[in-house]
C-alpha cells in the first residue's frame, strides 16, 4: 500500500502542488506570527534584562493599571525624594545608589526641525548615570553631558538624524524646548536597541529641571557589594525606606517589566493569531475540497484496490498517508515562508510603531506548532474523504461510469439551521443585553455560530441560488453560460465549500468596513455636535506633550480660551476607569456637552462629571460622593457635579485639572482646544498659532475638519491593517477556486473532449469555465455581503454605547466587494480555462 | 508507396462525395518507433450511403476516421469534407466545420450529464447559437422514439437510449456526414440493434451520409458497403454485406484474432 501511496502522490504533482499551497500559506501565517511575536518579546526582554541594576527602588503604584508600556500613560506617577537616595546609600550591603530621571514625551528633532521618526515608539528622556554599575547605557562616542546645554543621544537616533558630535540638537522636553550640543552617543541595553524609541540623556539635575522635578527622582538604581545577595539587600532597603516603594532585585525588575509588556504583546499575538486562524480555517476548506475531489477521481482505482483484497482500513490509511506527506511537506515550506511573513509584519509594525532590532527569533515552539497545525489540519481535512473512499464498493471498479451517489443534504440542513438559529438568537440577545462587554461577546459568539451555520447550509442554498442567479447566464452567454450554471450546481458541496472559503475572508472585510464607516460617521457626528473649539492641538497618536505649548497659545492675541486635556487612570469607587482631566473654566468653550443633570460648573474643584451610561451603571446622581484612587496612591474625594450624554472626546468620566494637578498628575497635555475671541481675523490668529507651534513639531494645529479627518485617518489605517491581514485568507480562497476548477477540468476531461468534438471552440470553452468560476465566486460574495452586513451592523449596535453612535452601511464599498468577487472569479479561472482549452480533442475523448 | 488503383471501387453516383481522401497518410513516431497508421489512402464516402469500416486492431480504421473528421492532423495527403480541404483550416475553422458539417457518435460518453436528452440533442446548434429547424428536429426526435424521456438526464436513460440520443444529436444539425466510432461497442445486442436500425433509417429515409467504424460483423451488416482496412491500406470492399460474408472476409486476415 505504501508504494501505491507514494506513486499516487508523484503521479499528481500538479494537484499536489495546489493543495499543498493552501497548507503552506496557512502555516506560513501561523509561523510568521509566532516568529514575529517571539522577536518582539526578545527585543523587550533584552531591553529589560539590561535595564535592571542589582536592586531597583521605585515608587509603588496603588493599582495595576495594565497599561504599562502601552504608551497610554497613567497620568499620575509619584517620585522618590533625594533624601530617600541618601537613606538607601546608607543601607548595609549597598555599594552605590543613584536616583534617576526617566520620562516619556521628550522628543529629539532632526536637522529639518521635524520630530525624529520613531515609528510611533516613545521619545524618552533620561538622566545620565556616570556609574556604569548603575547605568544601562554605555557610552559609545564622545563624553557624558555635563549641563542643560549638553545632550547625549542613543546611536540609532544619531544615525537616523545624521547628527555628529558638536552639532546643535533641538529637544522638545516635557517642559521647555531646548537646543543642546551633542556631546556623546551611547548604546542602550545589551543588544543596543531601544525598539525604535529615541533616548535623550541629560546631566542629572538638568534632567530634573527639564523633564522632572528638582530634588525628585523616578527611581533609584542600586549596586550591591560583593558577598551579599541581592535579595538580602532588597529586604534591608525595603525595611529602611518603609512603605510607598517597590524594591526589586534585577531579575524581579526584569520580570515585572517584561510581564507588563507581555500583556501588551499577548494582545498583539492574539490579534495576529486570530488572522492566522482565519487563514487556516479557510485553508482547511481548500484542503478538504481538494482531497474530496482527488478521492472522487480515484474512486475506481481505490475500488480496484479493494477488489484486489485491500481492506477498508488500508484504503483509508493510504489516503491519510498521502495527507500526512502533504501536511509535512506543506508545513515545512510554510515554516520557511513564515520568515517572509514575519519580515513583512516587522516592516508593517515598523511603520506603525515598533521597530525591532536584531535577527528574527526562531523558537522550537514555532516549529512544533507549525507542524502540529499543518499536519493536523491536513489529516482532519483528508479524514472524511478517506472514510468515504474506504466505503467505495469494489464493484465500482468494474462499472464504466461510476457516478458518485449524491449524498443527502438533510443532516447538513438540520445542523446548519440549528446553528444559524442559535447565531441569530445570540445576535438578537446582544441588542437586549445592557452590558456592553457581554453584548460584544454575544455578537462574537452569534457571528461565529451564524458563520458556521451558513457554511453548513451553503450547499443547500447553493442550488436554488445558482439556478436563480444563474438564470441570466444562458440568456447572456448562450450555451457556455448554460453549461457553466449546470456545472456549478452539479456538485453543490464542492461549489459551496469553494465559495465558503471566499466568503469567510470577505465577510470579515465587509463587516469591518461597516464598523469603520460607522466609526467615521460617528466621529463626524460627535465632532459636529460637540466640538466648540476652533482649533485642536495634538499629536497624531495622542502622545503627551509639554504644557508649555498651551501656555504660549494663551498669550496669542485673538485667542479667547485654551482648554488642556490630560488622561489618567483612576479607580473610581473601586473600579478602574479612564479619566479625562480638563480645565473646568473653559471646557464649555471647547466642547459643547449635553447635560442631563448638573452642568460644567459641577466640575470645578473636586467635581466629577460622568456620562449617562456610567452614571446609570454605577447608580450615581448629582451630589453623590465618589472616592478616586490614583496610580500614585493618592485618594481624592470627588462630588458628582454633572451627567452628560456620551461624548467621544471626553470619555466616560472627567475631573478638573485642578484636582488632577493637586493629586500629582503629570503636567503633560494630550489635547489642547483653542477657542478664538469673537470678530477676530481668523487667518491672522491661525498664522500666529502656527508660528508658535513651529517650535514644537510634535504637535499639529487642526481646525474642526482637519481634526475629524485625522481621527478618521486612524480608523482607516486600522482598517487597512485588518484588510491587509484578511487579504491572506482571500488569497487562499482564490487559490481554492483555482484548485477546484483545475480539478474539475481534469475530472471532466472527456466531457470537454466531447464538447470540442461536436463543435465548441476554445473561446467558448474558456468562457464556460470562467462563468462557472464567476458563478461560484459571486455566490460566495453574495453570502459574504449578507453575513458581513449582519456582523458589522450587530457589532456597531453592540458598541453603540462606546461612541459608535451611527450606523452606516457603505453601499458603494459593498458593491465594490461584489465586483471584486466577480473579478476574483474571472482571475481564478484564467489558468484552469487555458488548460482546458489546450486539451487535444482526441486525447480528451480517449481519457478513461 | 503501393498503388491502390487495383482495389475495386464502390458504386459512386454523379453527386460529389460527402467526404473523400487523397493519398492520406498518417505516421506516428520516428526512427525505430515509426508506425505508419495510414498509408496513402484514397477513399470516397458518397452522399446518402452508410459505409462501415472494418479491419483488425491496428489496421488504422479509427485513425482514418479521426483524420477524416478533422480530429487528428494528417502527415501527408488531403482529407475533404464536401469541397473543404481540412489541412488548410485553423483550429477555429475546424471547430466550426465539426460543429456544422460533421456529426459524431462515440463508443461511450457521448452525452453531457448535466443536460437533458433534448438539450443534448440540440447542443451543437446551441453552441453555434442557431435555432434548430423545428420540423426536422421533430422528425429526428420521432425517429429516436424516446417519447416522454426527452426531459430526462443521461443518468436516467439506458445505454441504448443514450446512444440513440447521441445519434439524434448527430442528425439534428443535418451535417454533411456522420462519423460513428464503435457506436454499439458498449451495448447488448438488442440495444445495439435498436441503434443500428436507427442509423440505417436515417440513411434510407433522411438521406444522411454515415461512416461507421466497427469490428462487429453484425453491425457492419446494417451498412450499404463495407471497406476493409489492413496495415493502413484499404484492401477490400463489399457492397450489400451480410453478417456471414463479412465474417468470412474477416477470417481471411491471416487468422489474426479480432480485437
């Protein structure tokens, strides 16, 4: 039997290559994702492992915001007074201890005065630590900075900006903008990489002045004397400085930091693996279809083996062995292709925020998973056809025209209907449920059930659909159209499986396009309604920037009011909430809020205003007292002073800037709203604003339209990434159509020969195959559009409370998807059609 | 090249032949593997005559049919359908010729499984985008005698019925000539007789020209004349054949076992 298996594999190289390709692509995506995330993880591990001094002291955080490393910022961090450094220095076993300053929001400008492109990674400011035992930076060239007029930069940034020692480098700190002389370059950590972030190092007290607080540090790095364990020193320090600090050994520190980042990375990995899963899911259809067809074509051969005495198990094993070989070969190639995918992901993510240094990480896990997934999927896909093949009665071999008996679709109908009904029920349930979280997960579950139900029902629907829609084919294209329709419906399972592969990817694409369009429309709507400011100043990625900017804008003639907005994480009565902090006095000029109770006046002092949903969920009303705990451990008693209808710019809860500052909030703005005085020369004010902001290239000035466009641009960009990732599953689906058609052509060789003999020319033959392909792909596209619309609108409904207030179905784009579906059909048919047309009539007729 | 002038010619009327060949040769392979399938064959298939081609396996009878029908390229000489010389045609023209001037009945797999019997019958005209001549179609269909089964798919018809549908298809477009390749090869004797009677009637009553390749003396006995091929040459012919005479003649082929 082994020989028969191997011979068979070799005899059908082409079919093999086609079905193998589906496995290769699926596995490539899985392995690529794993390689990429491993590389990502390695980069950060390196970073943290080398960051840590023997023992580290940091201010304790009151609660784990889960946002470390996400660039979101927690708004409030406490600092370590210089006196604590002295205390630590005095602890037995401490060789040396030094406080350090380290903060995000310090940007290096290049020669053109633009912010050095970090690909979205943060711009970090640090204090230079002269003691190598306490520093994670190593001087490469020049000398350390000595005062506020001198700076040292990481080597990557120097190279990117093209600076050399002695150049004047403009730096935007969280305080003032400074011009400093570049006196040194340094590498960071063991691998020298900073994951794309730019690092600007100043002398310690200059750093405190520019982007810290004089006499305060962000942490203390400690080196221990020999002969004392880090643990012992840690415990002694902790005892000496008391509560309010976290003291960690080097490895604890690395683990803690890496742990925080891994939570962030886990999201990225899950996100990417979801797409890999979709690609594999689609790939499974192709493999299943391919094996079904291969086995169907070999029915006689397998039946002959049975007639010659092969047992059912042997036939089954033969088919499975074929799948095994194919799975192993496909996985191996897929693994190799995974490097390409990882490289692609690296450059994709490089553009959106993460630059990874060093080579790609190729872990054993990646290899194991790739083979497990590739081989398992292939075996599962081959099992059903194998079982069917084994059941082929030996007499089939004797019969000349063994027609595979069309199996009943009843089980499919029942199973599919139940799943579809469950899916619909879940989606309806999502509308009813109050809680957003469970609504979203209900939509997810419902969508999945609906998708699987539709796939199961697909062959049942295919026949009436193709008969209906296919009715136009004979009318438009004559006999080739008629034959194409008949060919498409003759095996509904095959047609449905091929169409489903296309459907899955495209349904998600169109679902996301609905979400995107709705989000954009909501942004427009929200801004139309609520943006009262004439201009908004912010960075493109909501990065923090110096409060100096707002201060300077206040001084410009014609500016009536300036409203600063900052973000913080706080526990409001025990529940973590993202909180905005704004100027209570000018908020009304910046954003027009629609209050259902109270007013902006209620925000003043220790006021708290929340949106309706939050108020309803927490049972708060105006006048209620709410305790807020900030990450730095400060507790503030707030009074609910107003309840407003949902506002995308503010979020769910707002405190006053006074409260925020008093609680130790960082003086870093995220948005600055500018309101002009009445009857001023708008153009003149705008040019003064622009002139002022010239010195701060990190932020841009946007009028209402520009601001809306920027917000929508981010949505579009996200959509683009998702579509690019979904594109892979569409490619696999296209290959699936090619595969199905190619195998159909092989299967129908004699039929094609007959058609050619009785007078069908090559052009008509190609058209027949092309139209069959289009019928299949249009079937997939139509089901896709229906499903995608259901998914998209359901999710938008479920997320209505989270700012997506408008439901938009982009009909134009949906129509484009339908056209794309048809085009995919035409393209997929090119090669199989050409193959069919090339068949020699006599050879084709003579084919057994 | 051997002259074939000494071979007795069949009775030929004044009307031009439906198909003819002039020194038609077909050679496969080269050097040691060179096989001469047809050796300068001159043959005419007169209008309204049912011709059977017989011969042992490898005699070239199928090759002759394929070359005459434009399914296979000739090595030398010419093949004519009516006045059209086939080697001068490109693939497209050949296809059109097959569609409009030639009818085919193969041994097996003559029908498209997705089409009904009636759709199969009108298929060549549908491909051409022509409306079938309704009166003629009715005549043909009546002669096929399928009655109520015209709306059935091939899988719902018996082998004999399928072959009769195939014959009707060949007739329906009123081609210059019909080539039948072992049309009864897969049928039991009774179904075979049905098909052969049908072909016979189409010649007698409708004036159709038919060339049938067969190795069955019974099938040959339905024809007007039989041409005997051996080693790529026409070696004999017989008019008004009977089963016994054909069988007798076949035995003369060196006692070669029949395929």
